C-alpha cells in the first residue's frame, strides 16, 4: 500500500454495530488520566459519521471525551483512503493529530489533546482523549437564542480570519502537505471540477431529475470552471465548518471540532460551505476579497457533493436516514435552481 494511502479494516456487515462500554474504555481512560481515576459512565455523543465520540464521566465528577476511529464507528465504510486526494475520506488518528498540531500552531482553539494511542494498546482501534467542553454548540445556541448567538458569530468570524491567514506551500490535506507530500491535480479548481463531474455522474444514476438535467449541470460546471483564473495561494481551511462543528466555551469563545478534514485549499471552498450551513446568518461570516468566479463554481460543486455524499450514506446503516435524505433533497433542488437561472 502506498504511503499516501490509509486503510481501516473493513467491517463485517453481518454483525450489528456496538457502542463501546465503560469496560471497553476503562484501560484507555486510566492510561490517559491516571490509574487512580475510575470511569463511572460513558455516553456516545450524537452526530459524527466517521468516528465514535464518547463522553467519559469519572468518579470525581470530571469529564473528558474519547475519539475512536474504527470500522464500527465509521458509517461510510470507505475502506482505503488516499491522502493525495484532498477530498478523500477524512478520518483517522494521523489526520486528527496533524490537524490539531497545525491549529494549535496558528492559534485557533480546538479541544486540548490529553492522550493519543495509535498503537491499539488500550483499545483495538486508534483512539485519543481530549478535554471535554460541556458548553453547547453554536448550532444549539442559534436554535435556542438567535439574538444571543450574534456575539458568537462575530467571534467565529474573527477566528476564521486567523485560520484563513495561515497558508501552505501546496493544496491538500494538512497531514500530507506538512509532511512534504503533494496532492493529485494541478489546482484547487481542477480538483473541484473533476469531483463535481464525478458526483454528478453518481447522482444521475440515482435520481431521475438529475439524470434529466445531467448535461445542463455538466455544462454549467465546465463553464464556471473555465472562468476561474489561476491562483497560487493555498489557505488553511476547516473544510466542513457548520455550526455543529463549533463548540462554545463558558466565556463564549468558539472552539473547532471534527478537524480531521483540515486542508490547504481555497478560502472560497470554506465560504461556499458556510453559506449553505449558516443560511441567512452567514452575513456575519462573509469575508472581503473573495473571488466571485470561484464562489460560483464552488457553490454548484458543493451542492452536488452534498447530494452524492448523503446518498452514499443511505446505502449503509446510518441510524438517521431521514436527515440524510433531507440534506440530499435540499441540495439537489438548489443545484437544479442554479442551472435554471
């Protein structure tokens, strides 16, 4: 297997998935937090399709969070992942630790890493333990008190300024580029264009509306791509920054989570995703100087990606299929609207 590839042992689909128990996680907890600490409860946190996230409650009332990367915790069943593809399956201990180190170096807050075990010494899977941030997510705050969320959005905008001020020598996953590697393709826009056309082929096989509009959508992707001018700057971006991937400290400061997809790419790719996920609240996060030609291409490509990905998840046993159907449907409708204008 090439050094750019990573592989997780495939899951036996005949065996139901099993959440980890206190007995499973006790050895890892003792190694991370000390032999005198007793694990009293484990709660698997909601969300997350690529790794297991477990809140660990200890006998003194303190808590921490365990990340577990295993086939049982990964609903994508993606198998081999090629790091040279910026949009390949972004999961695994090596991606997490590289991303954590880079964010820490540039001053972007993410949960503190307390312990990492890539050797499967304490659990038959890659695992890490990070600090627990008991506050709510920005998504929760936006739903609970939209007015109070205004300050958090402005703080997130400042964090994005810090994140996007950092650059890399080439585009690609941080774990690859920071170790001297290079991604496939000659440019960000080339990679986005190729990915959008592949996503479109997959969607057209699954949905008759996409099949009918396939040529119009493909022509739109190629036309928008041809309008993008070359660029050398490669910006550090989260890659999947929705309000559910922002936790808030008790002081109201934003903390980025689910960071394994961190990469050097175009800031417009980040903003295309932010526009979709934050909706009308995106105005607080909009940055000056974005390339409108890239944004037009990336918006269409992002919608296609957010159709193809959820449809792939629906092939498996993801426990909330209704949410994935809703994401796929809304983004397909948005993509079709873009070519009707």
